[in-house]
C-alpha cells in the first residue's frame, strides 16, 4: 500500500507507555495476521504523558525496529516522531534502517514536537538535556528536516546543506530505504504554520485529536495552502486517530463513520492498555467489518 488510499484504511496504535514489551508484541503479531488491519503505530515520547509519571515508556524507534522484525505485513511507524528529539540526518539513517528491517513497510511520521504549553510532555526535554525552542523554531526546523531527510533518502552523492536551522557537510545516507523514491511521509499537526509544511512535504496528514469538526476546518485550510503552491490537495491522504471503547464499540463505530464522511479515510484506532485477549481480532470484527 502506498500513501494514497481510495477507501477506508484501518490501523491500530499502541502507546508504548505503562505497558510491557510482550503486551505490545502480542497485539502487533496478532494484527499482522488480520488483513483488515493495514497499519500499526507507536508514539514518540521519552517519559509518560498519562498515568504514573514515573512509569515505563519505551523509546519509539528502537521498539519499532524490533516490531518490524517480528511482523511481516503491517505497515508501521511512529505517530509521530518529534523532530526535537533527534538530529534530522540521524533520524533519516534510523528510519532507513527500519524500512530495510521491515522489508519496505515504513510510513515515516514526523511532527514539530510537543507544544510549549504542555508541561507533562515538556518535562521529557529537560530530563534528557534536549533544547525546547519556541513554536516558530520548531516548525521552521521541521520544514528543513523534511527537505534534508528526503534528500538523504534519494540523492546518490554527499551534499552540503545550509539552512536557517540545519547545517550539514558531506551529508549522505547509505543504505537507502527499500521504498522508492522514499517511504511515505506523514506529518502530524494542526497549526497553520505546520499545515504549510504539510502542503509542501507530506504524503499523509494526521490531525491530532478526535475533534472531527475542527479537523474539517483545518483540512479546508490545508486545501488553501496546497492551492497556493500549485499542489493537488487530493494527493495528501487525511488521517485521524480515534480512541477505541472496548465497552461501547458503537461509540467508536459512530466516530469512524463521521471521520470517513468528513474526508478522513485513514483511521488509526488507538488501543488502551491493558489489551484484552485477541483484541486485534475484536477490532476487525466489531469495529472495522461493522463499519464497512
């Protein structure tokens, strides 16, 4: 499957926090055997953003590579990578490695990182000695990161790059990703500044949160930004994350229907831990098939 989808396309998300590796692995292995589930996602935080603030949280890309090696069919990614956590050229190398490990199944999710006013997320930057710049810096550096990462994946010779935020000498990525010309790029975010980056760089756009009416408004703004640069907005697949209610599946099915009707056919169903036994089969039977 490429980035473009003609009809509804369903996946799952398992936040790698407050849960064990074996639990996530069980769910992903099961989902890998169920064709109705086409993609699976982790998130990118270094410390918990829910539950026990000192609870376990796995590093996303390392865990993703392990899961890539343990699955065969699912497309997979981080929803979405914080561009603040890793230098973009290093991130391009990490992602190329995961694409190779997975046999060409990576969907590359990236975003500007947590908002400055989100103290629960902000503490992870301070705890790991990572700089936390303002939103303008975060979005500007995201645009340069997307440019550099795509070039590293596609250009056959080393290159220099001098931007406002990034400065590289002899930048080069070998081996390249399996996918040609490169893995699909999913950018997550809702701010106007981020949507301009989406219009220029993204194959998929993920709207964070479940406010579908706001997603539609933001989608209209994205359409306008695409028109300004001469891009067909239909070339960007629209994505939403929806929380799964194990006890009230009808509520989730209603949200799925509303999302699809609103023009967001790429649905990521977020599973909360503890994961019930055979949860992936339940998702297919109770949510996906009954929404067809």
